C-alpha cells in the first residue's frame, strides 16, 4: 500500500465543542499532513482550547455556542487569511474521520480539477453504520438529490474538501446542524465541480454519544425543507 499523501498547501478546519478528551489525538493524526490546523472553539467549558493549543493548532474562539455551521464559517475565513492555502478540509473533532482520507480527497480534487470533494461512508466502509442511522442517511441523500440535483450517496458527512475558489464563495447561514444540507445547496447554486470520495467512519462509543439523535435529524430535514421550498420573498 502506498503511503497517504501530505498536503503542504492544505488547511483543516475543526469545529470544537467540549472535545477536550479527544482533540489532541485528532490533531496528532492530522499534524504533519497539512500546513494549517484551525480549531474553532464554539463556547467549550472544558479543556478543549488548552489541549488544542498544546497540540499545535491555531485556535479561534466563539465566546458562546453558536453551532457547528457558524464554527465552520469562522474557521474557513481564518484559513483563507493564509494566501498559500489552496484547499480547505472540514473535519469533525470526535475522531470519526481519518486523516489519510482527508489527504486523499485533496489529491482527488487536484487530480480531477474539482472544486469540491465530499466524503461518502457508503462508498467506503459503512459496515458499522447503525441500521436506523443508515436508513435516515439514505433518506437524506434522496432528499438532497431531489432538491439540489446533486448525485450523492451520503448527504451528511462532515469530511469535505473545498478548493480555495469555492471556499471564498461559500456562505453558511444555518448555524446549527442544518449547515450540512445548506452546503450542498451552495454547491448546486454555484455550479461547482464536485465528486464523492470513499471514506471510513469510525463509530466509537465517544462519537456515538456525541452524534445526532434520530429526532434531531428529522428536525434538521424539516428546517432544510422549509428554507428550500418556501416561496422567495
């Protein structure tokens, strides 16, 4: 097996809310692969900031919890301040994602001249996806295909790559978890070139505990449907 690529002009943006017990390990895996690691602390009340800082990340702080969408927007804007950054990766703080997958997705973007690469657990290793969540995610993918026209197998995967030109145009206004669907709407609205890439999701006890419950996911779908389908004002 060939070694995973490194990304000397890549930045990783990690929203962080009370992730003190795991964030150092997540950053250790990413360190050395990417030029810049940006953690956005979204009002944490634990040791997330000190541990992320000690692990070498650039930390930007929200004084109160604004939601993952807002944290991503803040982190992307901070990463874009470095003019050498060509690609920005969004990466969850709970240890579900693989740094090798992130680097491979940037390589995919470069090789195919793509503005956006989206991770898909259903093209990669999805054996551990709980059955109820699998069904919900499949439904979300069908909904996204119907409302955006994007041909996707996994509509709510936090591992994504944006080429700089796309990242500069990205505007996330849904500050909570609905941002995942909003990002897909942005891809469709701007007509960005995109592809999916197989990724592995690690379902640890910690990530399962931090994950969205089914009723929260249904609320997200309702909110997204409302915003997409309501008449223009």
